């Protein structure tokens, strides 16, 4: 059963058709998935205040009604090292059409994974795990299962990845915490089941995983389109 705060967020974005990333991450946080420290800054001073608290480097992303795919419009700036660079990033991003503010968040590291779900008309929620980041469309290394997931399902998904050695520690890199990844996938599966009647899809890409954390670095929630009623009088 959805809590009232999640219901309100979904209702607020019904006309837009998708949930802006800060509020998508709020939903994930309420479902106990780990999210980065972030701020939705409408003014440069708000972005600077957050960065002083979180520490540099930070990432800045446009929040725009016209930019579902932020990278397509140059709406993501990474590796911002100081206040001067952040002010410049803010000025650049706020010029993007439909800008509603800037998302500023901590910089994350780790193995990049994609976790996602689509609502299949016949089978219901389908959960996806794969190699994420910009490599997702290059390697197409993904596995899917039906929700709800159990631990054995997640173990099977991880074993099904061609690049699973990246999770185990490859050429001296630290292994991913499989327990944290398993917990994230199961919580995500439960959330998708709760949201099933409200959404078309959710993409978490990338999810950044290390031996200590599995954090959702980027999130996109697409809402289900509501069919308009047709008058019987024609």
C-alpha cells in the first residue's frame, strides 16, 4: 500500500507524464533504497550551500519539463570541483528550455549497473538487471525476471550476467557487496509492485555499487497514461 506522500508525488506529475528526478529519488528513498545526497536548487546560492556541505566534486543536472533524457540536451555536468565551476554550470544549465531548477548531488564511484522495470500487459512487472551507464546500449548485457523477486531470483540474475566478474572484483578492483545489491533489487521489486497501477516503467541507471554501498545515481519514473473517457453521444 502506497504512503500518502508517494501518492501525492505521483498525482502532482500526472500532467507531465514523468516524475522529475529529485522527486523520483524521494520516492526511492521512502522505499528504503539508498540515494545520493542532493539538493533541488532554484538559485545558485542554494547549489553552493549544498556543495559546501556535501563537499566537491559534485554533479549538476538540469530539471526540465522539456528534458526527459537530460544527456541529450547537454543537461548533465560531472566533476565540478569548486564554486566557480558550479556557478558556471548553473548558469549554463538554467538556459535549457523548460528549466525548473538544477539538481546538485554528491559524486559517486563504483561499478555501474542498470536496474529497471516495465509493466508487461500480460505478465505484470518485469525486473531488469544489467551493466549500466553509457555501456548499457553497447554491451546489452542484461537479465530479466518477473516480480516479486526472491533472493534466489537475484542470485540467478547476477550469475546470468556475462560481466558478472566485474561484480566479483576484476584485475584488482574491489568486489561489489552482493548482499547490498540483493537487498536493493528486492526493495525495488516490492516498490514496483506497489506502483504497478501508476507507472509504465522505472529506470535506475546507473546504480553505483562498491563493497560498501549500492546507490541510485540516476532515476527515471514514467507514469501510466490515463485514457480519456469517450462520450456515448459521440
